[in-house]
C-alpha cells in the first residue's frame, strides 16, 4: 500500500516551525478557503463526510461530535484542544506540536470557525512547557499575519487562541476534568450528562478535540471530505500518527495510512524494521497503555487467521477476548526478554498514581491492584491473588465516573487472560522468577 | 408527571427527578443507599457509587437497557424507565464490590469510634459487606488532626464523599477546607491546617456519613445509644434554632441537627434547618433549650437491628 502523508508531509522541511516557511509550503490555505468561500455548516459537513474519528483514543466520529454542539442564542461557544497527552506509550501529539506547530494553529482556526467559537484554547500538559513556548511563538506569528485576532483576513470573523498549561495530571486528559482544570479548579471529572457539547467550559457549549483530530481538519478542508475518506480503509479513514516504542529497531512517530498490516508496521523497512537485537516479539500493546495487551500469536493475525490491520476495526477484532484497540496509537512492542507481570505492575502503578480519588472503585481499586501486582512481581504472591485481581477488575470496570477506571482495569484483565501461565509461574517458582524472565509463551492449541 | 418503575413499583414523579429521589418518594426497601449524595447540598453525589442501579429500559421512547450500571443519585428518570435495585443480581454484586472498596482502607475501629451506632458505613457494611476481608496490604493511615476547637478529623475513617467540602463551600463564607493530593492519597484538609472558623462549620459533622469528622465537645463522652434524643428549640439569631439534643438524665451531652431517615438535615419552613456553632457547641445546658419531646430515630442502623429502637422508645416513655 502506498503510504500517503497528510499531516507530516512537510515536517522535515527546515524552518517549517516558522510562519513564513509554513505559509510558503501551502500553510493556512484551509483558513482562507473556509473563511472566504464556505459557511461554518459546510465545514462541519466536510468533516462529517471525511469520516474522521477522534484521535484521542475513543475513536468517536468528529463530525458527529461537532453536530451535537448546542447553539443557544447569545451564549458563547468554545473549542478546546486536548494536548494533555500523557498516556504511557503515546507521544504523537508532542511530536506534531513540536515540529509543525502551525498545523495545529491552522486547524484550530478552521475548526473554531466551523463551530462558531470566538475564543479557543489549547490545553497543554504541564510537562510540555517547552512546547507551550513553541506554540505561543506560532500563535504570535499568526496574530501578526492577520490569521488570528479581530476581523481575520477581512472576513469579519474574530478569534482569540490561548494556550493554557495544566499541572501535569493524567486525569486532566479526560475532557470534563480538563475543563475543570482549565477553569482553575481541581481536575476532577464531572458527572455526565450534561455533556460538554451542552454544558462545558464555564457552563457554555464546548467541543474538546485531540491535537491530531484538529490537525486532520486542515487536509479535510483543503482537499474535501470525500478525498480524505478515500484514504484509509472502510470506516477507518485517513492517516493516523502512531508512536512506536519498546524493543523495536526503529521506534518513533510514523504517519501511516490506515489499513496497512500490523506485520508490515513492525517488520517493514518503511516503519519499525523488526524487533531490536534479533529477538522475537513476545507481546504488543497497540494503542497506549490502557488498551488490552496482545500475545505474539494475536498481533499479526486475528483469531480467525486473517491479517491484522492497523485500523480501528481490525485491531478490535475478537473483542477483548482476542483483540485490542487502536486507542491513541501508542504502539508498544515487547521482546521475549520482557516480563509481563512487571509491565502490568508498572501500568497499574501509573493508574494508581493518576487516579483522581473522586469515586471509590477507582480510588481504592487501582491502589489495591497495584499492591497485589507488586507482591506478585516480587515473588510474594499466591495463586489466590490472580483470581482476586480478576475480581477487582470486574468491580472497577464500568462502575466509575470517568473511563480512567476502565483504562486501569483493561490492561490487567488482558494480561491475566493471555499470560496466566506467567503469573502462575511467578507464584510457583518464586525464586527463579526473581532471577530470570519467563520468556516466550507458546501458542495455545485450543483457545479458551 | 412521568412514570417510572423501580423494582416493580410504579411511581409518578416530576420530570427532572433523579432515580434516587424517585425511589425515596416511594420509600421503603427500593431506596438505594447513598453515602455521598446529600439532597440538601447541591453538587454532591456520583462519587461513592453505592447507589448504582440497573436500568432495564431507558424510557418508553427508547426502551433499550443501559449497558452500565448508573449512579441513581445523578441520573434523571425518563418516562417509562424501568429500574432494578433490590431485584437486580448485578446491582447486588457490584454494590458489594463498592462496599469492599470503601472498607479496604477503613480502620474498622468502630469500638472506639464516636460515630458507631449512627454510621452509614456500618449500616452499609452490615447489609452488603462480607464477614472477611481479602485485603492483605497495609492500610493507608493519617494522623488525626484538630480542625479548630470543636471539630476532630480522623482521615483514616474518611470515605471522601466530599459532603463536608460542599458544606464549607455553601454554608461558610471563607473556604479553607478541601481535598489535597489524589487517588488513594487524597485527604480532606484545611489549607495548611487552618482552623475552620465559621458559624456553620459544625454542620460538617452532621453531614459526615462516617466517623471522620466528630464533635470535639462530645468525643468519648458516651455511646450514642445510651443517650435519648429529644427535639428542642431555642431562639437564635444565627439559625432556626431547631435541633435534637442528646440527653442522659437531665444533662445534654451533644446537640445535632434534626436528621431524617436518610441522615439528612430536615427541611423546616422551606429551609434546611442547619444549626449554628453556638447552638451546637455552646448550649449544653438544659435551661438553654425548650425541650419539646422525644425524637423518634427512624434508622435501619446496625444497632437498631437488635433492640436499639424498642429500648429507646421504652426509656423515653418511662421518662415521660
């Protein structure tokens, strides 16, 4: 499959982070086109036609989300860009904002116009302070060139764009916690309904979108929604940024056209070029730490024996029993020397640390799982603990205010589902498990 | 008016009513327990997850069941909604899970806790908890601290319901009290342990469902079931002065607000009858109050499972 790039095509041009070079290479065309020749509803219509799905992890159709935005008279509307990228394994937005900040600024202007917002925000993770400076410089250049501020390009449309840093909490990537944080409060997720599309920032209708989703609006407006929908495969339209990490020969951020096979992505010369140091692949987390882990025999093939593709549908094939999710595109590969128990503990530790502590199942459950996994990993667990973990999982999943509870439960549940032998080995061979790793699991002949 | 069915009982309620409040209008066994929701404090609810219920049909217009259990305190009823609480196995199982979570870090020091006998967590544990714990790890602990002269905070016992935070926000004028840290390490605190000084701060004690916030003027004086609650009133320029005084003989041991069967302060003359700190902490002499008569305690508490209620009534009658 030919690999088309829609977002990162110009990323290697020297000086692309400056307005002049970006503009020379076709930048800000979408703003001109939208503001001068389209109505806001036409822009929304193009985004709907494009089939673009939210790139933050949930994969909800962006155009549909936009069309839910309430439009009461006399009430301001807001667009907020979620740049609080903190999922372990995901670093695509950071790359995009660092290398080609004007793409996000351009996307923000076009999207704000489509939604009728006159003030928009980029909520950026506190640890990305250096990117905040990059974005502010880009925004200042856009103001100076008349693409932001009052009466943009003489069309009468006003827009102010503000970058607001968070304090570095993972939970502030949840859209309602993000809004609370943006309002200056403690970043606790809100009860839903009402959804932000009705009551969001300062009680006004708000759309919250991921950096990559907003950037994708630029090629959609430039080339039309239909053209965008022709890239990709089926309902997974367009391109996706994948941040590949772990034991790969060539980790990094790749823009892929959706529909390439997972095998090509891991072993292909254009992509990761296989597993580092000549090792074998043991497992893979295809979409950031919160999606279920896949054992090596389910990474490149689905349970039915078909090729697994880099699409929302194919990665989710088989449900949670034998599939996973595309999520936010944080692709983590593990070689045969990695310990799944240790990795699961590491993820659980992250979620226990990042739980906001508002609702009981997540506050208590994540901490409990972390402690049990800590014991298992350090050779102090027993077989009862494995069942206990499954039970805790079931009691957290679906019972929490926001999806952090699910995100904490899924990786643990999946690790036990596929690597139960390795967990049991940590209990039965306590001393050995402290000195070496379990190695590759064998493919079960009959799937449970 | 719209119709909703909860555990096979049909109820007619105003649109915009939550499932929990609809159930409370019918009363009885179908009412889900609530540890964090407090109808008198807007903004509470949704946090403890003990009031989770199953929605078997969303509404007449869209009769699909809701895939997840929903928090009944923060989900509004729809016309034709069918809700399962007592009758749902899933609810029973998951509520047990929530109670287990609430108890893993709770010290279970009921024998030395002032809240024992009127503790909602005790009731909840009795109804939905299991006799043994599966929690083998060390419990999270904090040192008890004094918030001001009159309130003691035992963070170990706290279930982070945020009710006291809402009291601080809504009833007192200068909020110095809130939640620090996050996750398991979250704690209720006043900003750098500032004393909570406000005429209505004592209501934090009344809204606390557990023994995390207790009355320093009453601590360790007596167990609540040895005291007889009497309705009393006095002229107060700060509050309505309508309270319950808890007596032993002719002596007043403590003063609280008048709580209804759900542990919430009653509405009297269309106003929530919060009491001020002067009434609560300083008026401990029988001559300060006009004592009206015995207060019936309508609670399904652990203590009342046995003889609490009957003994209490008998003793009150004897006094008359």
